[in-house]
């Protein structure tokens, strides 16, 4: 077996191992290109054909299959609890006061530590607030005003 064949086989294995480790469709297209180049090497075509095949096959696989893969593989992505809470309206259950470091609010039946978006804002119990972000395990809220 020629030296180039070992190089293409090594690249094929490396790209497949990376793909197995990441499971994110990061190098599968390059593995396809390396396989095409290896096949051309076995057919005794010169190195320029092998390199060309590697790039052309990798590009074609990437260009034609990636949109399909992204559309159908990640089609069932669901928001996590974290992402789903941002933008929700919550009820303050304990005075939210950043300076006193107090405050809780209830979201979906669960009580969270809450802090105001601005340090000078104080939200009293029973007040409605909108979740603008999450910092660690604390809701960052601002007073909710109906539009």
C-alpha cells in the first residue's frame, strides 16, 4: 500500500473518530472526502486527482446534505426550563430588593430567587413582574405593566 493510501486512511479514521466524539455533524463530510480520495488512490490515480476528489466530495456532501441534516436532526429541539422562563409573567412572593438581597417569585409552581433588573427598583409581594433574563439560579425581573 502506498504512503498516500495510509494518509487517506488515517484522515478517514481521524474524521470518523472526531464525528463519534462530537456527535454534531462536524467532520462527517470530510470523512466522505477522505474515503473518495482513498478509493482513487486504490484505483492508482495520481495525487492531484486524490486531493481534488477530497475537496470536491467534501464540499458537495457539506453543501447538499448539511441543510437536510440540520433541518431534520435538530427538528425536535425543545426549549429548556431556562429558555422557556424568559419573557414569562411571574408573581412576586417576597419583596424584590437588590440592595437588601431579598426577593422570590413563583414560576410554574416553583419558587425562584428573584432580583430586579435595576438596583433602584423594589417590587412588593403580589406584584406582577416579567422575567428578562436568568443569572445563575436567579430570575432577573422588571415590573410588568400591561400594554
